[in-house]
C-alpha cells in the first residue's frame, strides 16, 4: 500500500508530463470505448438468443419499408397458425432508407393492441391514456426523445407527418427506444399509403424453437398470394439489411486495436522516461534495502496509475458522450442505437489497467537490472 | 572489544574496455565494534570501493568480508539487499532524500521494510529526529531544509532501524564548515554514546580528525600497512 502511495506521489513530480500522458491515454481509451460501444450495440442488435421469440413478416424482395406493402387482412390468417402467440400489424415511415445517423422512424400500430403486444413498454413520461385519446398522438422512445429534445405535449413534424407527443417510453428492446409509435390508421393516411396496407407484421411465437417452423408456415401460406411474404427473426433481418453498416462497424475494430497500441506505447514511453530520470534514486532505495521486486512493483504501480486515471477519463468520457448524444444508426427502417453499457465500461477500465501494467514491465526490469554501484555513480 | 568487521585479503578488479582495473588489492582490515573509522586517500585510491564492499553494495573479486560473524562476500544480490536493510545505514555526500517526501516520510523508508506497526514506526522516527535535533522539522520537505539539516535527516534515516554499522561517503563534502562540524560531532556521538560502528570516507583531514582512527589508502592498499594516523579509543 505504501508503495502505491509513493507511486502516486511520484506522478506529481513532473505534473506536466503526467498530465500529458494521462490525456493521451484518455484519448486512446475514449476511442477504444467508442469502438467497443459500437461493436457491443451491434452484437445486441444482431445476435439471436434463446429469449428472442419475435418474427418479422415483410413483403418478399423488400428493399425498404416503402417497398414492403402487405394487406392488413393477413392478420387473422397469421394469428391462426399454431405456435403464434401475438401478432401486430405495423406501418413504417422513415425519413431516410439508406444508412444514416439521424434516422426518424414512425411505427403505426393499432393503439389498443400495443401494450398487449409488448407489455415491456413503459410510459416514463406522459400517459398511455393520452396516446389512446388522440388520433395524432405519439409514444416516443427515450433515445428518440433525447435526440429531438421532446417532452409530452410537444408537436413535431417529420416525413410529412405531424404528431403530438403523448408520452415517452422505455423498453428492453433497443428498436423501441428509437421510434415514435403512432396510431396505425393515422399513419396510413398521413403517409398516403392508404388504409388496409401495412409494412410488416411482428409475430410473437410461443417459444424460440418454434421460430423456424412458424416462419416457414407463414411464407408457405402466402406463397401463391399476390403479396408473398418473407418471414425471419427480427435480428436476422437487421443483420442482413445492415450488412454495409456491419462491415463499417467491423472495420472500426482496427481503430480500437490501434488505440490500444497507442496507449501501450505512450505509457511505456512515459514510464521509461520516469525510470531514466530516477536511476540514482532507485539505487538509493536499493541501498536502503528495497528489493528489486519492491522497486519494480513501484514502477509498475506508476504505469497502472497512469493507465487507470487516463482510462477513467477516457472510458467515462465515452460513456457520457454516447449517453448525451444518443446516436442512432438507421438502415432500411431498422435502427441501431449506440448505447453505452456497463460491460463495455468495465472492460475498458480493465484494458486500461492491463495496458498500464504491460507497458511498465520493461521499464520496471530496466530500473533494477543495472549493477547498484553503476547506478549510484550515474 | 570484539571486531564487528573483519576483512581478509580482499581484492577487487573490474574491466573497463580492454583495461583491467584493480581498485583494491589484497587488503585486510579489522574494525572493532563502536569504532568511528575514517578512510582517507586521493581520488582513485579505492576508499569508496572499500566502503561499498563493507556496506554490501558491491562484492569482492576475492577475499572475505565478515561482518558481525557473517561472510557477506558469499551472499547473492538479493540476500545482500535484505542484509543491508537490517544491518547497515548509509549516509551519502549529497544526502539523497526523496524530494516529494517530508523529513518524517524519508526517515520512515527503511522501517517500511520491517514488520513495524504505525505506532512503532512513529516512535522510532521521533526518537531519530530527536537524536539529530530536528524534531521541529518533521513535516518539512527537503527543499525547505538547509544542507546541514538535510544531512541530519539522512543520518536519521540511516539510524532509524537501529543498524550496528553506519557507512558514510563524504558526509560533510557538500557542507559549510559549521554544518560539517555539527555533523561530525553527531557521528562521533553516535559511535561513542550509542555504540554504532562508523566507517567514513573523506578527503577532509579535519573531518578525519573527528574519527577514533584514520587510515590512509593509496592505489588500493593501506599506506604504512594501515598504521593509525590519529587514534581516539572508542569510549
């Protein structure tokens, strides 16, 4: 413990150098955490789990929501298929069908069916009753509201649709956080699609092991219809439609790796300079009876502290940045919210500490490897 | 009085490029407990090399150095480090205090290696500060002390863990006459009143005169076979 305190005091000896090193580490760890946040958000949006029981029914060969037009009367037919628990027709309207950082998505749903279909939706501001009471009312996802600075009672216009915010919702589904739910007939009319036509059906099945069978049966049912369907799990659709986005985010992994090496080099250089500037003092400690291990530990503590302080700044800086900015990547009507997560934060701090440790091992060895007499005469 | 230090036929050689240098050659010395011994000699005479060998900072090429019954010439680097932490207090010419630590914290450094409680450490540090006359400077950093006061803190750091042997390399070399006299008087008192065995390297005949015994080194050997230059029996 005393060695750690001494290491901390040592860092204050050359404040400017320590500060610059910490800022460099913070910048590197900010970049690393930003990349990890993107990777983590993408994993959450595309990797299926046993808890995923939602299928999405689109028009076959759909490119964008506007190209998927399914008759609303498919609903009772789908509901009758064995294994289907709940079905909801959804009309989608988006401002931008390509990859975009500022995508606005309206989801038109039968108002009275929304909470039954998705009980996990919680109205955190405003009320569900206000949503039911007004035709032009919207329930806005928290990230959407943060991005647009919306509160209950506010009116806003996008994609040619004017709505009034009835409530702000939170949900455990990332997709719900980035959309505005509106009444289905209202959106059908406002977006000039026309009544009776929807973009998709979201289908909840009894259990994950029935997903494939139900999907096959739905597509088989409408195979010969005028509007054939393509049914797949929601995350699988996202993984397919957002291929370019996924490739781009995949590339950022190299940026993260670059940031890691930059931090490693920066801390190693700083600790090496510290050690070189204190050759004689290290020898004095050895003369007093401090072992090579104790002195090496002190050097390693300094490296760890540089990594930890810079890591705290960078990782929490990235967390705050993503929290405040509420970035959402959109593609073909599906959205990917770049949300900070505790696991990314903790991993980032762990990486920062590990880099500090790794970067100071060579300087620590260097500090104690010279013959004592030589160091005393340095 | 028994000998604390017994050096037998010690030779030290090292190579510098293609040249072999022999700073000490077949040197023997005995130092009784409680003696304040001064080593004098011109630059390159081997006095600092001898001091480093006695302090366990360096090892001889051949010969035997027995201190308090233990042959330290046979110890490994790690063993020597541990041995130093218990048996030796080292006083440097330029004090070498850690600038970011207070006088109290500097003196505490050797005690952190032992199994002392915080209260025990505090008691020992205040006793050492009292002994060197700096009780009122415990919280001062080295930059807030005069050269003489810094050397007193360094002496307190050397004695705080109560080693029997103190080695001092030109302890007054960087001080004015008044401060130097005060430090020499303190060292003499540590030997005479507290039973410490002190080996001091100095260029200064006045400093040497403060010791119980002084030996002259030249080219790695004691001149006149280690005859006494001055002698005051340890009391």
